[in-house]
């Protein structure tokens, strides 16, 4: 299989910069992030030893999340930052010391291109992919706070309809750690909409040491939420637009709340989770 085959869902990864930045107004009060926006792999890394079909799965990227992010940013006039590389290269939603930072096995798929990755290669990928995304987020937050507009940090993800044979009942989930200032009213708004099954810290727990929210929002006391939308609902452009419209409608009035714009340290539940899992952060 040619090295470019993994790029069929996205534009070829020709620009050496691994981050897409969408400009927006700090006055919107929101910064939107998409950690797993792309399934792209640069030509020098080839296909990581995987068949093309694997790059169409959730192991390579969050299906539909980029389209929701771009539409949401446009509707809110908010800045957004998206990755332009596959999570199979390195996962920017993990801490630097997380064992799942570079996945060797992902949902049943062995990743041959990662099987023998040593620390030198991990550090190279951090410098080439992870750090530019991290720095872009930090710079955007710094600019917003310097202008007097501390942002609510929102990350957009998607999850599979079925996991290990079990159909997931939720249409959408809101994940959060210890700070529920933004998550709680967002949950309430979603729960008030007819026909939606809404997960509160489902299908995952929002307390993950070293993830994007932890590194950038929690440590600064910025209100935040991680959005998880079921992939089959946003795989089409129409579905992505529908969900972006819904979240824009719910978020816009919340972003002006003074209590959401003032940094406040709530701490984190991640230490409790680490103790419960014997030190693992995944």
C-alpha cells in the first residue's frame, strides 16, 4: 500500500506544521480544541504498517469531530485549534508519561510502525507533533487572558456506537473533572432537549491526568468541558452541522456568565483515579 493511502479522508499532509488554527474573537469567551481531528500521516512515516481500512476507524481519529469543531467555531466566532496528524502517531490528549501516548495496540489492531518505537523516537514525535499543538493552545490562552478574556476551554471528541460488543446508549456525553461550572449547565441544557440520552462523565471519566484539559484548563483554573458525540450522529456533514448548531445555541449564553470567565482553581480528581488504578492514568 502506498504511503499516501492513509490520507484519503483528509488533505495530504504536505504542510510541515501539524496544527490547524482557526482565528476568532477572544470576546466570544470560548476556545475550541479538537485533539483527534485528523487521520493524516506524513509520507516519511508511511502507513505505520496498517491497511488503509484502519485509518477510517476511530483508532486513527475522532470521526466527525473536526467538522463539528469548525462549524461550532464559525457559529460562535470563536478561535479553534485542531491537530493535523493521526492519533496513531502520538496522542496529544495524553500526558507525556502516559503509556498510551504512542499506541502499539489499539482496539484489536496491532500498529507495526509503533511496535519498536523507542524513547528517542517518542521524543522526536513529541517535538514534531505534540509540542506544536500544546504550544498553540498555550499561546491562544495567553493571548485571551492578556486581553482580559479568560476563555472557557472546550474540547470536541467522538465515540463509537458499540464498544466490545456493547451498544452505547448515549447520544452525547459531557466529561469533566472537579470544575463543573460549565459542564453542569451544558448537561442541563442537553438533558432538556427531547429524545437525547446524555452521559454525565460517560462514556468516559473526565478526570485524566495530563490530558489536554488537565494541562491547559485545570491548571489555570479555566472553566472547561470535554464533549463526546456518538460518531454515527456526526459522520455526515448534515449531522455535524446539526450538532454544531445545538452546541452553539447552548454555549453562547453561557459564555457571558461572569463566574465562568473568572479563573478559579478547583483541583482535580485525577490523583484519586491514579490510586484506584494502581498508578495508571489511562
